[in-house]
């Protein structure tokens, strides 16, 4: 078994956290390996494989291969029985720029000759027999499902305009960001977090849904099993509600737009990683607008004078996905 191509990985190894930021992988380079599977970890936040590879000089190296999450792979028709310890497989992916013998794996060629897609949207490389490379035809799925109305459906992101990369941070927030250590990344520890960070996880490949329960609206985000309750014109005084990571959300309808204001947020970070602080004075304003084209436009505005010198906004456009359900995520630290 031989390594099929070689690239120098020059940067120092990152602390071994089990789950790592995509930023460490070199997406300009595709590397191929062949080896024997020595370990399979089929759990969130990422499926992982350990691959024993013997080089041309006869030395053995153990490679850590990071794939996508369990939910996404399951939707492609993949399951843990497809890859077993002891299997000799061929893989392709993007090498780490920080850690030796680490890869963001995209393609795996099984002993049976079937090629499977383990992450992203790669092109097939080796086999005519393949699983997980052909995306569903969403328009056909919607047409077959018939008519639907309103917000109470399953939605998947189709377009994203995120918060600006260069946030207008206050001096104290900027200093905190500069002092932050990537080893402290909260999502790497399966920390669900709070508002507004949990709502930046609505992009594909994970859906969200809305249901109505006892006059309130329940919003579920698949990633980290987040469940929010939106209190619809309850008349309660938000300032008297207990502060929680998700805050207290009040909603009302303006035509076909669900308007939500969230305050009383105890979560101390603006973002998912925990690199940017946030005060309890933060206010989050959201608008969910259902269009006639089976799209949901989600606008998010965050105001926090302790962290931001001006409000910041993001927009997500989601499409109706009648073929999906929000599934348990069940993140396991160290996976």
C-alpha cells in the first residue's frame, strides 16, 4: 500500500481536539492515500477514520481522516456498516496545514469498488459505482409534495449573506478577540452556545423547522439540538424574565413575516467559537418572511454597544424541504 502523492505540511501541529476548524485544511490541494482502516468513529460532530498507510520506504504512518457529520452522511445514504476496521480503502481529500498526517476526507473507494462521498460536493474520482454524489432535485421533491403554506415546515438554507467579516468591534471586544486561543473553540467541545450564535448554524446541510405548540412557536435548529420558544404576544414583561443562553424571545406577525425580538441573553459570546464577547444588554431582532416561491428569508440584526460600535446584520434564504426532518444531532465531545 503506497501513498499516491506527497505534499509538505510545514506548520506546527494543532492541539489534538478530535474535531477541528475547516480553516486548517488546504482546499487548493487534493491528496490521495491508500491504507488499512484501523478505527472508525461514526458520531457527531464529525465522523472520523484512522488509516494506516505504508510508504514507499516501508514505514507506516497513521492518518487522521475527518469526514462530515453523521446526519449529513445518513442523508446521502451512508451508514457505519459501509466502512469497517481492517478494510483496505483508497481515499482523497485536503491535507491539514497545521497537523501532520491529517486530512479533510471527501472521497473513499471501498473494497467492493463502490465510491462514497464523505464530505462536501466533490466529483467522483475512481468508480462508476457511487453513493452520495448526486444531490436531490429539490424542485421535483417540492412538486411531488404538493401545496404548502406558512412557516410551519422544514427549511434548508440555499443562500447566505453572513455577518461582515470585519466586524465593527469596540476596543475591548477587539482586544478579547486578539487574545483568544483557537484551542478554546467552543463548538469543538460540543458546546451548543446561545443567541445569536446558534442561529448562524442554519446554513446547509442541516435543516430547521417551526411548529406551533400551545399558541407559541417552537423553532428547532438541528445542529446541537437547539430548541427555541418564541412567545407570541404573551403580554409578559421581558425585563422580568430570567436570563438564559437563548434569551427571551417575543414574536408577532406582520402579514406573512414573523417578527421576533430577543433580550435577556446570558450567553457571553457573540459568535459560535467564543472569540468575541457579548454583554447581557444585547438585543437580537429577527424577521422570517415566507414567500410564494417556497422560500423563507431570514434577516438577523444584532445590537450590543458593549461589543459592537454599530448594529450588524446577516441574511439567510432557506427553501422548503418536504423530504427532510430535523434529526437528533447528539454531539459527543472528543469525537
